């Protein structure tokens, strides 16, 4: 269009009218653009607020539904622990009863979201359940929750991937907890199943806009529930590039996604649950959210461009189409070049990482290897065909049966095997694969990666051998210390006995200096005997030979006895001794002599290092989980973190210089911690330089007796290390 020539041919008013029209059209276009942009942003902001609020409500309701089932699992877990069960056989005998079955049925009746509650033994077999009595034979050892809890002493609840129920073929989510014995041994698993239809029905009852969806996922991206239901995505993980993972890491939020479930661009609001590794997301499709906005936009732009539509639109469309074709041509050329470079980089990366790849056509049993696969197997592409017989011929004879089993059932699971190269060397190989299926869900290709793990296997063997050698050396050390301590105590007892007789004049009167020397010999020998006893105790614990003489013990009496022993030293140093208790303190089932030894070590250290005029306090309290905690607090000089680490090592001295002011062997704290752990408890030090030290000894709840006996035995006269 020769607009310039046309404008020259027009009269001056016409040119002004054309200019006014152009200005008016420009104003209309700008106004339409601003209205469109503002409407777009307002529509998205409104939907974001609505979805965020809805997500908070749904996340809270989902957490409550999960928590209700989990509380029942914890109750069953606590009930099993209260029975005092310590072996799998005792667990099965105690739980395989009709009374236990009725207990499970009663609990299930109060859980509309739960499908069943079951108890599994250490082999994954059902011991009891809420569905049938007598309990039918059923095994769940292949379930992910059982495999995880069997291998890991995980105190928390495990949320499984969805699985089809074996009786009703419905989708179920399993919440499972591990049941341990008194010493932490694995006794079994208590599991509760939730029908995902419960959540789907609840989400369906919520009034949602068109294009909205509610999804429940694990934090690793595994989809548990979705409404509307997408069958193929249940149990599958989201794409690694999905913004879901970054939002979960941030604690939740809102973002835009290109549509990793149904391919529709969506705005997603992510809400992680506080107490579970579960995330609730609420999404809405942008096209549905912007439907009204689009209608308004069409109306605005139709009205705005009514005066501008004409031949210019046709030429503009042709120009846009031409530019689009040029852009697509350039993009295709760039993509082809990038693909070529990517293939070259992939081959280079495989060479560096010793990682090969193979593709097997399951219809023809033809296999194609990458260059790195030939290098791993030590053969040449020109002379070796990667067929099944040829590959099996290179597999180590002891591993061929496993390879045949994997190939016969088309098993994509990872497996490890050895190969024998033509040059006679043996290499360790790790293989992982994935199946590609056609529209009928029939496997047609098997894509695999093959990695040379020889260096890793050899390194692992060396590490195991070094570990075994270190453990043997440590055991030999402990046995040597125990034997030497016994050998030293025999003549030392004789020295102590005779020096005490001499000091008391039983063998005849002594002169002043002689009596003083005899007292020095006796005190030095007694100190040496205490050191030997501490070394012997540590050696017994390290060697696993220490035993506890458990009895009902009043912890308050133990503290009082310790105060009686150190009160002279405290009085000499002008120290204030005090005891604090929070509520009634129950009796404990412990070795009274060992408990006294723990507390006396801590109280002695506190009085030793606290300056004159300071205070030493022993506090006894109950923890939230029912455990009993002893806190020994002093106003001494305190320790840094590095000094605490030194003090907790055998023979370690935080004040180890030649000018140190206090004597000691450095065994008191390590021995106290070992004795606490022998009771199933722990010892923790909290200290700050110049602000004193607090040592906390915690004994587990299983050491607490139901009531305080009328008469308790305390080894008041038992020796304890200073």
C-alpha cells in the first residue's frame, strides 16, 4: 500500500482526518491493551488467592485424616511395646489372637477413611488384621513400606506409594510404622490402608471451578491421589523439571507450570503437611481461569479494531506468516546442530563416566550398543555382534543364571554381574533398564545403561577388610586392658591391705614419718585402684561383657548418697549442694551401683572444677516421652565445644597442660556415658566458657516402674570412680 502517495493525493483536511483517525486508532489500541493486561492480571490474582485458601483448608483436612490413622498405628505400636515383647516369636504369639483382632476392628470402626489395619511379622506375613478372623495367609514382604522399615530403624511413619488392594483391587495408600523390641530389635510392622477414593470423594464434594484439580503427593513427587482422577499418573513421579520440588523445598508457595500431568498450563499452589512427608497441591488451568477474560478481550478488541480491519490485516498476516516460517526454519537448523553436538557430548560423557547404553528390540531380540559398551566388554564393533548368545558367553559362569532369568521375564530391575573380557580380565558391571511399551501396553523396547563398577567393588572390598581389621584391633585392645587390670589389682590389694595395717599400727607402732608415709602409700594405692576399676569397666563395656544387676531403685536416694560422699569436699570449697525435682519421681529399674557411679562421677567433677562460693545442683525431671532425666549443673569455668570433645574421650583432659590445677584420669565422663548407654540411655553436655556446665543423663521410659516401692535397694556402699 502506497500510503505516502495516497496521503499526498489527499487534501489537507483529509490528511488531518487521516492523522486524527490514526491517533484515535492508536489510542483505542493502547486502551484495549491496558484493559486486556489489567483484566488478565486481575483474573489470575483472584484465582491464585482462591486456590491458596482452598489449598490451606484441604491440606489441613488431609493432615487430620492421615493423623487419625497414624494415631491408631501409634497406639498399636505403644500397646506392643507395653507388652514387654522382645522376640518376633513373642510378638506373633501376643498379636495372633481374637482379642487383638477385635481391638483392630474396633479401631477401624472409628476411621471411615481406613480400609484395613494389619500387623505384619518380620517376614512380611500377616499376623492379624481387621478384615478377617481367622487371619488368612498373606504376605506383603514386597511392599515398599515393609522393605523400608525392615531395613531401617525409622521411628516415624512411612507413607507408601499407591498400590492395588489384593482383595478389592482398589487403590490404597499405606501408612506404616515399625514395631521394635525392648532393645530396638525388629519385631514387625503395623500398617493402615486408606482408600484413595475417600479423598477423591471429599475433593469432589468441594465446589471447584472448571479446570481445577487437587492432588496429594509425597515429597519425592510420587502422586498418591488426584481429583479429577488420572489413572496413569497414580503412583508415578512428577517430571524432574516440575516447579513442585523447588516449592516444597521452600516450604510451599504458588507457581506456574506448563502442565506436567495433563499437558495444560496451570497455576499450582503447594502446601506441605507439617508432620508427614506429604504435599497437597491445588491447581487450576489458566485457560479455564481466563475464559471470562478472553470473552471480554474479544469484545474489547473487536470494538477497538473495527475501524482498522482491512487490507492491511491481510498483508500483516502474510508478513507474520513469512517471518514465522523463517523463524521456524532457523529454529529447525539450530535444533539439528544442537542435536549433533548433544550426541557428540553424550559419547564423550559416556567415555569419561564408563557408562554405556544399549537398546534391545524385544520383538526381534536385536540389540544395539553404544561405543562405550564395546569398550567395557573389551571387544570391537567391527568383529562383535551384541546378540544374546554372544553376550552370555562373556558373562561369568556363576552369574549367567541370573542374566538368563532377567532376560526371560523381561525384568527391568537393576542387577550386577561379572564379565570375562577376551584378554582374560574380569570386570564388574551394573545394568539398569527401562521398558518402552506400545499402545496395547506390550513391552517393545528395553533401554539399558551399562556401567563398569570394577573400581567401586574393589574399593568396597578394601573398606570392609580395613573395617574388620580395625574392629579386631579394638577388641584385642579391650581384652588386653581387661586382663592387665585384673593382673594389677591382685598385688595392689595386697599393698593396700598391708599399708592400711601399718598406718593403723596393727603390725606395731610406727614413728611419725613412717605413719605418714604409710598413709601416702595407702592413698596412692587406693587412687590407682580406682583408676584400674575405671579402666576395667570401660574395657568390659567395649568388649561387650558388662552386665547390669537391675533392681527397683529410688533415684532421689541415689542423689542423696552422692551428696553425702562429696559433702566434705564441697564444704571445704564453700560450695552449695542442692537437689531439684519436678513432680513425683518414680522408681527406676536400673543397676543401682552403676547409677550411683554415673551420678557420683558427674557430681565429683562438678565440685572439683567449681570455684569457691559456687553451687552444684542435681535436678531430676520427667521428659515428654516418659523418660527420666538427671541434670548436674555447676557454676564452674565451663568448656568450649573442642574441650567437650576432648573430655568425652578416654583419658582426655580439657585442662591437660603441665600447670593444670585439678587431678584426674580423664575416665569419669567417658565411663558415665558408657554406663548410661548400657542402660539404654544417653549423656549430653551443654557448656559455655565462663558460664558453667550442665550434664544431662537420660534413662528411657522403659526403665520407669509403675509405682514407687515401699522399700528400695541402693548400693550405698558400692565403690564409684571419683
